[in-house]
């Protein structure tokens, strides 16, 4: 799998996504008491569920699509289904 914690953090830090990052940060912090970057780095398999609960399914799907496109541009040709699995299935992160 070419999706790594480092790539997730790099995507999240990309200035092109500043407005979305701000919305996600505050909604996740209010909902879970932890910043979104905690989940990206420490528990990436929970990212989709966290997004869905904090900002709704539509915005979680938007995040998924933006991430998939960004990954393609950065050399990781994962499908949206592979990205969703990485963001929602702990076994995807076992090595």
C-alpha cells in the first residue's frame, strides 16, 4: 500500500486545503476532544469514521476524493476504494 501516515500528514498540511483543514480541525476537536492530525498519524484507520461523525458523510466523501486525487499527483495511484479502506480498516495498516 502506498498510503502512509507521512503522506496523510503531508496532504493535510498542504496549503491548498487550508479552509477545509480549519473546518475539520475545529469540528473534530469539538466532537472528539483531539485534533484531527492525531487521528491521521496515530489512528489512520479511524479517519473516515471521525470525519463522517464530525463533518458529515458528504464532507467525508469530499475529503476522500481530494485525498485520492492528491495521492495520484504525488505518485500513489490508489483507487478511492483503497483510500477508503486505508481510512477505515485497521488491518490495512498492519505490516
